[in-house]
């Protein structure tokens, strides 16, 4: 055969790749490769040391006797494949959980054979999903889960609660609600904050909750020092767990709010061009610590405090984790059984809570089991409001002033007049010095009140803003007290 009749190496590679792999692009423009009949997809541009599509393609070419090719040929072939894939249909990729057809959701077990759990209100099954229904994206943070046990009769839930040190039954209900929420790909869940005295097993309980979803390789991490590193860690996994927090800086607090409810990060792709890389993220977040100091109101609405107590009997780490690993298939099976039962149950959606989807999930759990999860969630938010008020002298001063107002009467002043009024109330007759961070202008006061608005409303003080011909004003109203017989009928 003459040289002219031989196919160039790049054409041989391209023909093989298109015969054995499916190529598609995501909404962000990233091109992925998916082996025929297999749900795991890998970005073709990945240069990772393990599991990259480049390596997958090289191994396939060698094992099938096609040949061994140099890097130039592979690059030219992949460049052509990427260009061709940009005109194909768009399909999203998912980490750990994904929506499916007919109202089902999927849980990736992280197995090489692609077996996953299909969760539907009628039941759950272990199946290999259709590659066009689910495309799994895996990273080094994607651990392997054991095959969940069937017919557990709820024993796994009892095993989990026996291994942890949650202080109350209400706390246990909220922990279970969070785990069920983690199995939903599109519903934001508040971040559990595991707290308690030293030696209460906060880190151990946090690891257990994480490993039910992420496998035995899942672990807690120290909070990164900058936003970019935290976003990178969040985008590469499903559950992000930060251990031993002692302080929440304003920037970290704001970023946690974005992680819980979802946001997008954009950065430049290369220094040599003007293209950008988009990274969307909304992930379950878990925190542990004894005390993080002052909690900002917007983060407080997205937290789920879970208090632990010191165990009466200590056990070795080796004994504890050996028992947990052996029980994990049963725990996971029981959690899936409970999830199916909850999703098949209808319940009213509470309309007065910010995390309405999670509140609805709590209501479904109560309707399915009678646990009392929604009242426990309301109580936890009430405790967090107390924490916010205790750490904010301005909030305390506003509540002190509101106590002097007639219920239902609107009081309007400009922001500067309110600043003068509240400053005088705080200083008192003894003219005590103002604390650090006290508002210095009407604009700063107005901004602080906007952050405190939900917290103050939970204590019966309504803040609103408006404008007249004379200028802008801030309105404060003390809500009338609700009679006890009406409180019992409130949602």
C-alpha cells in the first residue's frame, strides 16, 4: 500500500473515537465524552493524571489492537472531535445526584460499572441509567458508596442515631431531613451547623453524615482562606463539610449563602485570550464548631443548628468506624426507604419560611412519619434569631425602642432622624460610648436595618421604606400581639 493510501493517524483515532464514544457539550460549552452504554462522562480537555478521556482513548486504542499513537496525533484528533461536538445537542452533567425521567432522581454510587440508584415515589432500584438520561461527572472527590441493603425495616436509621450523639429527638429529625434533602438535585437545603461542648463528637457525627452521601472517603475540611479555593472545592463534589469553624468573616458568610441557594462564578479561561469559564454551583453544606461568634441574619436563615452532647461511654475510633462502615449499606437502604415514603406523601407548603422547599420537605416527613420535624425547624430558626439579636447591639436597641410604641401604630422618620433616636436610646443619660461598628450615617443605618429586617420581623417589629414629597423615610411598626388561641392555629 502506498503512502498516499494510508489514513493519517488523526483520522484513525477520530474514527475509533466516534465509534466507541458519544460526544456532547454542556450549556457552559464544555465538551464531554461518554463511552457507549456507560453513564460516566469525562471532559475531553481534561489533563488529569487519573481517569481522563485522553487516557481512556489511548487504552482503548491499545487494547483493541489499533495501535499506539503519539501526542500530536491525539491532540489533532481531539481538536476535531471537540469542534464537531460543539454543533451537537446540549446535555448537562451531574455530580452524585441528578434528575431523571418521570419525576425520578438518581444517586451515583461511584462504581466503575456505573450502577446507580433510581429513586421514585413508587420505590428505588439499583440500575445503570440510560446515558442520555443521566451523565455522571466524577472527580477525585467522588467516593464509592456500597450497594444499599433492601428490606431494612428502618434498622439503618436506628443504627445511625445510636452511633451519633444528637442531644434531642428534634435534632435527630432535622439531621434526617437534611440527609433526605441531599438526595434531591434541585432543592436547596440549609447548612447543618453541628455544635456542642468539647468532646461531643461534632467532627465524628459530621463525617458520618457526609459519608452516607459521599462514601467512606468523604471527609471534613478546613475552611479555605479565599473564595476561589472554596468555590473550586464546592464545584468538585456534592457535599462540602467545613470543620472546626471559630469565626465567620463577612465575605465567607456571604459566600456560604451563595453555596446553599446557588450562584455562578466566572473567571477568565486563559491569560492569552478574552474567553471566560462559567461555574454554576448549589451544594449541600455542613459546618462544625463550638461557636462562630456573631451570625449575620442572611446566613442565619440558611443554617440548621444540630446540637450534640458528650457521650457517657467513650469508644475507640477504630471500633466506631468499623461498626459504621459495616452498617453503611443498611443505613443507606433505610434512608432510601424513608426518602421514597416521604416523596410519596403530600403536605401543604409553609409560606412563611425563607427555605420554603426544605420546610415543605419537613412537612412531608411529618405527614409520613409523625416526627414533628417542621416544628423543630421553626424552633431552630427562632433560636438562630436569638443568636443574631444577642450579637447585634443595633437590633437590641431597635427592639427596645419598639417596645415603647403602640401596637399597630406606624412611626415614620428619615434615616438620619432614626440614627439620632436610636443612638440617644443606646447612649442613655450616662452617654456611654458607642460600640465599634455602630452606624455613623443614615445610609449605613438603613443598610443595616435591611439586613436585620427578617430577624426583627420574627420578633414582631416590621421595618419598611418609602418616599413622600418631602423625601425618603423608614417606617417602624410594632405588630399587635397574637392571642394564644390564634397562635395555636397558626402554621
